[in-house]
C-alpha cells in the first residue's frame, strides 16, 4: 500500500545543499505499511490511544509491539507514532540516498529521556512516576527497536547507517536511541503494562473525569476507593485503567495493579487524550 508523503529537507550543517531529507505521511500517520500480506513473520497493528486511535503497524511481537504497549501505559509518554517518516541521507559518490525508517517516535517528558540517556532500561523508565510534569516542554525521541535475533544489527553497513542517522537527528534536536529487547524490555513490566493497556478502549466520558477529579482533589487514594467512585465492579476497574492511559490520572505501576495501588490526579496534563462528552 502506498502512502502519500511530504518532504522536509534537513540542511543541518549550514551547507548550500541539504545532506538529508525527511518524508512524512500527509495524513500524519505511519509512512510505511508493514502489514501487506507478503511477510512470512508475524505482523499486526496496535491501535494506540496516544496516536489518536490510529493503527500502528509492527513486525515483531516481542520487540516493537512490546515497546508500544509500554509507551501506551507510560504517564511520561504523551504521543506515539510508529514508522513516523523516511529519512534519506545523501552520501558522496552514491547515486541513491541511504534510506532509514524509524520504528517508533515518541513525545515524552524530559525526565523520561534523561532516564534513557542514563541507561535506565526502557521498560523501567516507561512505568516510572511522571511527577506530574507539564506537557509544555516535550522531547521528541526516535527509537530503533532491536530483536536479539535480528542479524542486521551486526552488519557494518547497517551500523554505519544508524550512526549517520543519529548525527542527523542530533543536529535537528531529536534524540535517537536504540532499544535492545533483552536489555530494555522486561517481562515483569510488560505484564503490568498489558494489564492496563488491555482496557484502554473502555468507554469513558466527561462525567467519569469529573468523578475522579472530585475523589482525588484532596490527594492520592487507593485504587479500590477510586474504582468505587466509578461504580465499582469490573467496569469500574476498566474505566480506571482507561483514564490512566488517557492521562487523566496516574496509577503507580511499580507493582501489579491492586485495590491498594496508589492513584493520583494529574494537574499539568494539558495534552491528555480526549474522552466522550
């Protein structure tokens, strides 16, 4: 399936000619459709609340899809976009440019990026507390997500392409990081994230938002009490999880969600996901 694109040149070194260009989808979605019927490995779509309920393609269940689920559960990740653009790098004595398709682009709080730069594993950083940081100073992060069995990551040509891409992104003020499955994506955090993200599409409305705002206005509460204010039962728990993903409130995801999990209201979430009226 072809995707209409628009071009942004990156004259990052002040030269007379651009050394790279970025092509993005005109509709703001993924620039490359992975699920095309020709793949022999597992592929699929992750319908992300943080991507305006768009279909985010993945071609690795244990790396790309896992990273998306962790990002979806993270209070410090505001936006998510898979296959966000095509980066073309012009190389001397080579007719065709080098082409690079990033796996994932995130808009994150600065502390999240700081944690990743300090070698905190991605899954741990994703489920850490947001400290209710404001959404006014978000950072753009490009992630290259590597499965341990991918042989490309050890080839000199591919490694050189990633190094060039990192230089280009840095000049554009964009962070570029490689996420390794064995070192960054842990089963414990994935289980916690999955238990929340699985209920992300639960219908919540403005009344539910007002209800939890009223319940939490004086401070943090155990999850069981907040669920009771939402009507209790399985539907109340589903709403609680959906409101977390929409960044209306924040669950403490250091451990699996239980009636004793601490819940806090987010006050600086100016870019929280919409709810129905």
